[in-house]
C-alpha cells in the first residue's frame, strides 16, 4: 500500500517537473504575460495593464527603434522595467530635455540601447542612468490584453521628435 | 500506412520537444558546461579549458567577491565573458593600475558588479568598460573539467591586492 502511494507520488512529481519545464520553455522562447505598474509609460500603458511580451524578437535580435520592451533593471536584478527603445547601437540620441535651450546629444555604444518612457516628465530611464546593454532586454511588448477597452496593438510613441 | 508513419513522427517530435525542454531547464537552473577561450583569465583558466558553471548562486543572488563568473557581454549580446568578481554593489574598487603613482578609486553602483580578469595585462574588463549590471551574470564557475591534469576547484585570485 505504501509502495503504491510512493509510486504515485513519484510519478506525480515527474509529471509536474515535465510540464513545468515545457511551460517554462514556452514562456522563455515564445512569450509571456506581464502586469505593468507605474506611470512611466502613460498614456500608452497605465498602471495595472496586462500586456503580452513576445520573446522571439529578442532572441533573433530584431528589436527596433520605437518598440516597447521589457528589460531587466540595471539597478535591481529582480525587477523588470518597461520602456520604449529610442536608439540602437551607433544611433545619436538627444540627452537634453524639450525645454532646454542648448541641445546635447550622445551616441549609443555598441551592444547597448537607449530607453525612454512615454511619460517623459515622470520616467526614470536612460536619460538618468545611461544606455543599457541589449542583453538585458527580455522581450518586446506587442499586444495589450487588459483592460478590455484598450485591447490591441500599442500606440506609436507620443514623443516622435525624440527618435532621431 | 501513412497514418501510422504520421503518428510516429508526431510522437517523436513530441518526445524531442519534451526532453529538450527538460534539458534546457536543467542547463538553465542547475548548471552548464562552458568551453573558455582567450588569455584574460590566465593562469587560472587557459584557452580551450572546459569548466562547469552552476546557475544556482546566480538565481539565489549569492555571487560573492572572488567568484569567477560567466556573464553576457555588455557589448555583444551573443557573446559571453568569463571574469572574476572584484567588487559588489557599494564596494570601493581601484581603477588605477598597479604601476600608477596616483591611485584612483570608484564605488560600484547599485545592482552592478566590477569584473576583472586574472591576467591583468591582457584583459578587457571593468577597468575599460566600467561596472556590469548584475543581471547579465549567467552563472558561477565552480569546477574545471578539462584538461584532466587540472581537474578540480579553481584557484583564488592571483591579484589579491585588487580586492579591497
């Protein structure tokens, strides 16, 4: 009787590990659902929105300017950030604010990207911490899932002048 | 006859995907074998050495000063680098060379690590590209597997004076 119970437990654990691994690989290579928080991407993405982030673009290195990406935070390896790509390696990006008199620019180093939130007044992004390595990007946000009235593809950048 | 062949192909693909996912998760969460190239970690690790890099420390955030780690390169998301951790976030690190008259120091920012190769004369590391985000670390090298006469745990840093 104990042996039957033992065998059942082992096979239950075996199936859990098996399907857990398959689910993990699906989230790793296909895409994942992400619940966003914070005001830095308003009005495109607001607090408590759920988006779908696909991983294929990141693995094939097809992230482009204007894409919204989920990346690991350079300051806290357990947190993720959600920002828009404003410049790829080699691009010229504007580091001064829209209201500054003197415009300053910089070039994005090799292997890095320049990220900015859509809500420029309330976003901590590359303007404060500099370009981040491309390898920190997890995936590209391609679809908003929640709330239902906002379901669909995400809008273009409201700060078009920033993408040079 | 075709249906039997079709069913066999589908189940073969199914098993391959299943065991591929389990193997991927084992490499992702337990450890992986890495073949190293380049002179930057001599004499501890030389060209064509094979080492075992465990992933558990990275996921549990238990990487410490003096550990040798494998990380994604900040300049090329498809390449990996193998260096020693000389400083963690908040630590003071020496940015001047051993032969410089004036010693300069800097503090490692939050969420970053300072990496240096053991072969200080022939290593491109944090002394040239600055601190690296902790999230780029893939795993900690704990065992050298090849060549057989060097099998075993890796040596301590030959540049002990660099770890403050």
